[in-house]
C-alpha cells in the first residue's frame, strides 16, 4: 500500500496560519490502514490545531470529512456540497489524493498534512518498509523477488558493490544489503546463473509523467467523461 | 600504464586525492612525489562523497607535470549524458586511462542530502566506455566522431561478503569489457591468495590485468579504524598486533615494512600484474616505498 507520515505540527500550523476555517479531509484507504490519515487521525489533528490556535488567541475551526478514496472522483463528489463554507482544504491522503482533491476544487487552497513516503509492506502494527519505487520495468523475476531499485541504496543492477558489510549495506548496519539477500535467495534456489549475466543500462520508464490506460479501456478515456 | 602491462612489466600505480578547493599548486606538490615512481596516478572523483576539485581537471594538471593520470569516474554524480561527454572531453585533452566506479553513497559525504544519480552502475559504465571505444558509438547507438581509445579499469573488492560471489562479480566486469582491475586495499593475504586462485582457475587473469591494492598503515589507530569502521575492509588481527608490537613512533615505519613485504609477495603471485599503492595523504612516502619495494626505476616506454 501507499504509506505516509504526518508532517510536524509546526509545519502544519504554519500552513494554516492565515485561515480561520479549514476542512480536513481524510482518506479511508491506504493512509487509513497505515494509521496516518483516516477518520481517527483527522479528528486528532483537528483537536491539536484547534487547541493550539485557541491558546494563541486566534481560534481556528477545523471541519472533518473522510472519503473512501481521494484518488477516485466518485468519492470526492461527496465533498462538493461541503467545501463552499471553508477558506481552505487540508488533506491527509497520499500525494495522489491531495492532488486529486486540489484538482476537484481548483478555487480552494489545498494543504498537505502528511508526507507520502512510498509503497510499503506492513511488517508489524505501525511498522512499514518500502518495497517498490514503481520504476515501471520490474526486475523481480531475475532478482529472486527482491527489488534492487528500492532496497539497494545505489539502485545497482549488477550488485553487490564493495561496501557489503556482514550482510548489511554500507550506509547503515541495520539496513540489509539487497544484493547480499538476492545472492542468498538465488543461491538457495540454485538460480545464481541469473545474476552471473551482465545487465545492461536500464531504460528508465519514470522520467515523464505516466498515464496508464488498460487494454480495452482506450475508448472510455477518449471521452474524458467526468461524473 | 597500458604499455607497461602489455609488455609484461610489473606495474606500479599511485593515487592522488584532489584538494577541497581550487588550489592547483596542491595537486602539483603531491604529483611531484609520485613523478618517476609510478606508471600512472589515480585521480579520485569526489572521494567519500566529499566535493573536491574535479577528477578530469586534476588529471590535466598531472599531464602538465609530465605524469600519466588514471581518471576515476563514479556513477553517483553524473547521468549517462554527462559521463559520455566528460569521457570525450577527457580523451580529447590527453587522458588515456579511466577507472569505472559506483562511488560511495552521498550519505558519507559533506552533502548527505544530495540526490545520488546512479543512472547506470559501474558495470554498465565499463560497457559504455567499451562501446564508445570499440564500436565508436554512444550508449544510445548513435555514431560518434572519433572514438575515445581509453584503457578501461575498474575496482574489485575481494573481501566484501559474500566472499564466494566476489570472483563471479570480477568475471562480470571482465565480460563487460574491463582491461585492468585495481583491488581494494589488501591486508588479509590468505583470503587474497584464495581469491587469486579462483581467478586463475576461471581463466580471468588471462583476460584482465589485476593490480593488487596496497595501503600502508600509519598507526594502530588507523588499522583499528579500517578494521571496524570501513565497510568491506578485512584487517586481520595479526596486522594490528604487529603494529602494536613496536613503539608508537615506529608504527608508521612498521606499516611501510608490511606493505613492502606484501608487494614482494605480489610480484611472485600468479595472476597479479602489478600493485596499486594508495598512500592516502601520504604521497611524500611513495618514493621511499617504491625504493624499498624495489620497483624502481619505472620502465620508460614510448
């Protein structure tokens, strides 16, 4: 899923300092699962902001709303009747949701309350580890299901580099060396031949904004219809 | 250096770190200690991710002083466009050797928040330079006007884990097109002997010149630091004990003695084509080490 972390309260306070009435919009999907931007977190942040502003003698009214997915028009439509009374919108969704919210209500300032940090797995409650950089050309088939683009600090395609340190990455003893793990897994599977081959320079797929239209859906996109 | 190796002489190369500033005199001063004592001098490229005078510019200063530089290039700071244009420029200005490296992660340096480029990795850089040289083409396949006839080098660390895999990674560099290898600093001679045996058995030493990396220890403190703090470095306890066995003032001398003994062994070791001496901030000791290791005079080849 997409994971994010909340911005420091001081940064959020700075963003809302000019406003008295802001609608904070949570998202019920990824950021809700990763405990940062769901309904509960919206209420907590609102309470913090209202309290802080009250103490400054400059009260702010924080509205709360949560939609199932901010990356989906049909759910954002639920907000159409609500936003009018607010000076600005705050979003606790990932960067995708925040932008779609801003696109839906182009007259309203939209403020991010979280920093999106990546595509991650749930290792334990509240503990997430990045696994994918959505590079657009997956190599997992020949790297033993371990992503060097994400998990090697240098993103090497022909690792490991000379900095492997007892199975750890040179940047941090706590960070496993991706290529050491790739080696171990492929060795265990008897598939080391896969990485004995030289892998040529990558054709990066993520250097332009990407639009994806699944086969068979080209027509629907062409009509550009909005709900 | 290419001629020295190809004629079968035991090569002896040195290293020079450019200054943290625009001080050309500093480069010339260090170069003076190396002149006549080594076949070529590696010029580091923002080593340990600290900004320094650019490698190619320092290479030019060396050429002006009558030395042969070995242009180090890391993948951390440039994308494939910048790398190829720098290679063309370097060759046009007389640089003939290039060492292809991944580069230390930015985290170690003076700009830890910088974006590491790593558009291509060191292996792909080797293949790119080879393509430019042998096929007269850019990485994209486009024709280039006059190929840079670089002598292509790379590094190898025989000691980082997984040890069993290291010789295969060397083999990959050979298949990518490398002409010479300079290894990480060697302290664990037993492990290096094993590595070289594997390389000989796999026929790699017939395809690539391997220069054994040597860095003399200046003190017990340095040896402990290398052992405990430098990733991928293998410093056996015997080295530390031997340095501890002499009084503090004589530790540097003992370090040099160890290095000289190593060089003597490398001269006899099957598959080792030379030594790469990395006397870090110790360039003034190079003449003495070269003398003691009996690698002088250096062959003069036209």
